[in-house]
């Protein structure tokens, strides 16, 4: 169907003709209405990711599988992106950081991808699930102790956002000063707060971590990745670590937040009838944390799912729309509950979905066990969703519960308050007193 074809009335904020905008508060408030509208175009729809950034979005489940499993026709290397190469997309566009080329396994193809991907996959397979769960519970307990005497909390910014960053700092073997700056960098990039400085700090801190583990290997993901037979260079190491840290932090924050939102707002879960694992599966089907992503580029002009694509066109997959494809609903119940596309699939499917699932479930279970009467503090329909074309994420998740008396001494004076408020660590200096990771390490030694 052409862009100018007559279709029913669009949702609020969506033009009757032309490209469908995937940014702004209207799309964030009701993306499912937009996906339903886009199906009038067929298996794909013309979209705008940000002002002036055009793309084709795949909304059909079978078409999504076809694209994700066809690396010969569709490449991941964004140096193929024609609009960007021709100067039609500004390097300063807010969506470019998540689309621009980086020499890591996400943005590579062929033998380069196989080599880097194997190193990442083999390394993540060494993570011990039992130890990881213990670490999550320990970090979860620390975060809960920062607010459990208050009786109220923003579960998004004081818990779901911080927990993955702390888990990764430990998993990747970050000492206090490097961990503080890694957290500062990742927070800044995804929150858009001093993003240019945050990106610089993240790159510098990861470079220091690589140099440290070259000189002094440890029992951590960074050292294991470094020891892999792929023999990654320092530059390759840095880019894989930035990918793993950044690509893990944002989806996990959203998955934990969306899972808690479902559990606290749905009687099937708040009444104790269903398990946390069931809630997470439902979120991955109906509210995936990265709803539209998996950028690809056809290497030649091609007819795909009824649409003519030109070489170098930016094509994304809507995991959210594909999961809710009406043509798929009849057979959905007959398939595995893991048949959703939230983790993507094919050669670029998420290499860390099992640890991510474990972290999410452990984080939510520990919170619910320690604060059994926790509930939403505001009406469900008053919650706001963060705008953006890629993620599905709440802005805040206010909750209340019966205050608890502190059971153990907390971090040194001033540090616990910093962690509870989500204040970012300063980007320079050694073992900074206000650093989030330093605060946790100090708490753990008490």
C-alpha cells in the first residue's frame, strides 16, 4: 500500500498521510493505537524516528522473522545507511547514538560478526547463575535499605534504574572509582543529561578497565572476554564492553520497571495468583522494553513483504507490533511462551537473555518479599511513559508501603542519600565519596 493510500482515521498526533512519527507524548501514551494504524500499510509502514530521520518499520511477525534470519539480504553494519551517508540525517540527531556504526558484534556482519559474537557468547556462558542470583539479591537488599524506612519510593529511578548498573559493575569487575564513572556515563547517555560528556567518561572508564584487567586479570566478564581465543584487541574489548554495559542497562531497567508496573496494577499478580516469571513473560509479549529496534539495511534494492526497499534504507523491527500481530493471535497460544521476539532472533539475537531474565526475576522477587504490602502510590492512568522511538519505559513508578526500621548500618553519611536519590557520580577523581558504586562497596564492608 502506498503512503498516500486512504486509510481510517489515525490516532492522536499521527498524520492521515505520510510517515508515522514514533516520538513525542502521543506515541508514548498509546503505541498500540499507532501499531494498529500502521497495519493499514501492510507488513511494513513508513515511519519517522525523529524529525528528518526516516525508516521502514516491520510490524508483521512472519516478516520480522524473515528479516532477522536473512543476513545475506539485510546487513547490520550501519555504514550502509544511505540517508546518513548522504548528509540527510544530522549526526546530532537524538537517535543517531543508537544507530551509528561501532565496531562491535551488534553492528558487524560476516566473519567479523562471527568472531566477535562467539567471544561474547562464550564469555556470557561462563556466568554462574547461582552466584549471579546471590549478587542481585545482595544489591537489591542494599537499594531497598536506602528507602525502606521512608514508606515510599520511585521504583523506576530508585530501584529498576540503579540495580542493573550495580549488577554490571560487579559482574564486569569494576573497582570503585571506575564503577562510579561507568554508572555516570551510562546514566547520562540514556537520560540525555550531559550526554556528550557522559559518552566521553564512559569511553575513558571502560578503557581504564581494559588496561587494569590486562595487567591484573580477575574472575569477571571483562577478564574472561579478554582471555577468549578470539584475542580481542584493546579497542575491540572497549567496544564490546560498552555494548554489553549499555545494551544491558536500558532494556533491564525497562523490563524490571514494566514487570513491577504489571504486578502492582493487575489483580492477577497482586493477588498472588501468578508468578513473577509469568509477569515477565507477559511483559515480553505485550510491553517489551525495547519495542522498536534491530536496525538493518538491504544490500541491494529488494521487494520485501510487499514493499520496495532500496539499498541502504534503514529498516527496523517492531517487536511490540510483531508480538501483537492479529494474524498471529490464533496460533500464539499453541506456541512456546518464549516465541515472542522481545529478545530478537537469528544471528543477532540477544546473547544474554538468560542472565537478563534471572536478574529481572530475582530483583522483583526480593523487593516483593521484603516489602510485601507495596502498592502503587498514584492512579494507574496517571503514570507517564518516556517518549522515544525505541524503548517502552515508564518515567516514574511511585509506590508506597509500610515503613521498616533499618536492620543494619548503611553507607557512610552522605553516600546513602546520594544512592537513594539517584544522584550521578562525578566524572573524574578516584574513589569519590558521592559515587553510587563506592557507596554500595562501603555498605557491603560494614
